C-alpha cells in the first residue's frame, strides 16, 4: 500500500468513533470489503508500481472502498490521475453515509490535505434541506428509485406516500406531483 494512501487513512482515525486501530492497514482491512485488486501489494515507496497498477486492467475489485456498504451506500477514498496530475477523492453521498463522509472531509480539511469531494453539491443540498424527496408507487422498490426522476429534480431519496402516516394530511400541501404520461392501449 502506498505511503500516500496510508497517510490519508491516518487522518480518518480522527472521525472513526467506533474502534481504535493499530495501523492504517488494519483499519482499511477492517472497514473495506476485501476486494482491493492488488492495492495492498504495491510497495510503499514505488510511484512506478502505483502508476503501473493504476493503469492495469483491474476488474471486479473495490480498492477505494474504505467503508463497505451496498452498491450505493459505501464510501470511497482513492486516487485519480488527470493529465498526469494525481489527486485524492472522497465519495460517499448516500443519505445513510452522508454524515460519516462529511466527518472525513472535515478531518482532511483540518489537516490541510487537499482532496476532491465527489458529489459534495448533492450532499450540501441534502444537508440544507434543499433537495427533493421522491414519492413512488408502493409496488416499486425503493432501491435506486431516485433514478426514476430526472437529475434536474434533485431527488436523492424516495418514500412511499403511506410512509408519511399521521402527518400525511398536514404535508400533502407541500407535495408537488409530476404529471403522468397517459397510457394508451397498443394498437393492433
């Protein structure tokens, strides 16, 4: 594992409230899902080996996943290369991981470590309550239901209308329903 990546993980100790880890490597192994695609095998001081690994055809691994979750609920911390310049990225924008990701971002900020928070604008909208909630039919799965909405609508989370329970009557005036496209029988 590269020294740079270990240094990044070290700053995450500050946010980690659950357990103390003896090393960055122990923390990564405990929190990630184990599919590191050879990231742990890169010698710590070899930029050439990192570049070779980064540009290799890897498949199926999750080397940047530092907090395991589902396919939309994990947190990534990794390196990207653009125009021969490397930068660190942080990504974990699901509502269930938003607070953890924000704590990590603050830890990097306090340590004056440059990074890019991918999708931070969406998290900002959610934290300020400026996003929209999508209501979907109860026969549809909530998993990735936000993808049913145009991205301009800024819908990140979805619910069923009946989930509102007792507050439904008082909140229905706040709900804007999108127009439905009419369904027509298929002509034969």
